[in-house]
C-alpha cells in the first residue's frame, strides 16, 4: 500500500478524483474531552459564563466539517449532505463523548470532515469551559466507521485482529498502564449461569456502537451470553461498579457487569 | 463500619463495638435478617454471592446518605455471603443516635436501600431444587417511599 497524497517524486499532491465514481458516502468519528466533575455539573446546569455550551459546540462542529478543505492542505472540497454532532455527558468517566457523522454524495470520503467536526466540537467545549477548568484534556479522536467508495464499508470492529492491533494511545494524561483496548465483562447471579464464563475480556474493536447495548449485542452474537434464558425479567448493568443504563457509552478499560435485580438482605 | 464476611456475627459484640465509650448515644436499633422457610416449603439454606468492590462502595454510599438525613452517632452494616443454613443470620444493620426516631428510621432506610441497590444475589436450596431468588416488587415500593420524605 502506498500513500496517495505523495506523488512519484515524493512530493505532496492532491489526488485526481475526476475518474472516481460518485457514491453515497458516510463516516463517523468520535473523541472524548476530560473535565473536572464541577465543570461538568456547571455545564449541565447551564451555569457557565459563556452560555449554552453544547449548542455552541454543536454548531462549531458542523461549521468546521464544511470548511475541512480549507484547513487540511490536500483535502478536496466536497458538498456535504448531512452533518450530525452528538455529545454525551459521562459523569462516571468525567467528560463528554463527542461523535460526528458526515455524509455526502461524492467522489471522495468524508472521514476528514468527521474528524474535523469532532476536533472543532472538542475545541469549542474547551473554549467555553476554560474559564473554570484549565486541566481539560482532549483525546481519543478517531474514525470508527466509513461507508461508500472503492474500499466499501469499513469499521474498526472488522479490521483489527487480536495480536495485530495498533497499540492504543494512552487514554488520558494520567495514562494507565493496563491494556486499554479491552473491556472487562463480568456476570453475576443468574446472569452468570447463561454466560460462557464469569469474566470475559472483549476487544473494544468488536463493539459497535461502543455502548452497553452494543456490547450486549456483541456478546449475544458471539454466543458468550444468552440473556433470553433469564428467569429474572430484567437485566441490570453496572459500568465501573456503578449502576447505569444500556445507552451508557463505553471507554477502553471499562469494567461492565451484567446481573439480574439484586436480592440481598 | 461495613463488613462482608462468611463467618457468623455476634450481635452483642457488634453492639459493644458500636456503642463503645460514646456517652451521647441514647438509642440503638438493630435489624437482623435471617434465612427462613418459604411460604409453602421448608428451605434448607441459601447461597449468597456478591460483587466484591461494588458491594462495599454501594453500602458506604447508603450509610453516608443515612448520615446526611439523620443525626447519627454510628452505623454498622455486616452482610454474610456463601452458604447459609436455615435459621442462620444473613445481615445486621445497627444504627445509633441520641434519640430513637433517627435510629429507627435510618435502620429502615438502610435496609430498604440495601435490598434494592447492593449487589447481592441469593440462591435458595429446598429439598426439591436450587433456584435463584427473584426480586420483589414490594422491595421497590418500600424504597420509593423514601423519595417523598
């Protein structure tokens, strides 16, 4: 494989896409900005000095996606048909998950647009909150999925083989030494009776979307867990030992436990 | 004081530990949960399992919440795990305060929340079978009444 932005003389050049066919394309990128719990609370309460942080950051992400070709030297301008920015406040991890999806009908992919949207959203969150929190960290910006074009659909889940994985970057400034590409999944009570083992390590690349619900679907698809056999009506979940819900976004290194409603005492 | 243990506990010893030399304690309430028979069948025993780490932090939160709601001098929560035979003690919650209402109510509060939030699971052993105990809707109702207070 060669780098398409370098020509035969080793110079940077813009790829001629004139002969490429027009297809419907999309790309999704994600990132995470770490904040102090107090900052997050102020943000939730709408009490930050610069006003509605999330709405402003969302607009920044959309605007940035449209101007990607102005920022990235060899990136083609293209007409975006759709940009969406989702932000999810995560009190447990202490930060905000940012996800951007871009779509176009065109000759080149939109992953640079999605990455730029995530970056600008994070930068705007930083700008809006920096008066109360200077220790914020922006990180973990990556493409998770793209569709359309010559290479067809691509997602992290399909491409990274265990042992052949690109080493994960440190999760945050504190940087844990444990393997960050794994989720530790545990089962308790009756749920363990219907799981392959009481404890499993799942490569994060296999989970799409990266939520509790996505993880559950992945476990069921792999035959690791069969919640349909539960006598207990409900399945509960805890992430990092705190009860939560299925839409909870996961991060590398999370411990996720599934169990039926508790019956102690 | 919060403890998860397999061994039995001694209520009078725990009382002495909780009260100690504290002269300001005017009331102590203790609740003990036990392994009992089912409505229509004799039970041989229970197996109790829990989620180490999360259990301790949930119980610590419950005790902290109770300390905020009532003026308490001390709280002990001991929960046993493993196999427990018929008639054995499962759990002890003991609260100490200057006046009785705080001790009664906080003990009730901690038990209601322990039953719905602390990650313990019971398996019941009878002559016929071994099966997981189902969560009771009554326990959810019991805990919801504290939200209005």
